[in-house]
């Protein structure tokens, strides 16, 4: 999904150094996301964003497991 920010949203994001938190959302600039994830190349950024999209698709399709089950499996 391609979304464009309004001028006001872009201004607020810039004023807040690339991070805005609302009651129902978190908004990161691409540069802030890249720094947080330790991504150096455009290819790494693209792959990371694809992984996020795949993960959200899995959640929306119900392909999830309880955290406790996964943690128990990892500790076994």
C-alpha cells in the first residue's frame, strides 16, 4: 500500500526527529526505521519491509501461534 503523508503530517514527523506516537499508531520515518533496524543498504531496507508485510499478512490470515508455545519450543 502506498500512502502519502499530508504536509502537516510530514512537518510533525520532521519536528519529532522521525518518530511520532499516537494513541492508536506509531509513525517512523524511513531513516529512523533504517537506523533502528541497523539496515545499511537499500536492499536490506527493502527486504526488511517485505518481511514486515509478510508478517502482517500472516497475522491477518490467522497464521499465528501463542507466544508461550513458541517460547517453550525454543527453550526445549
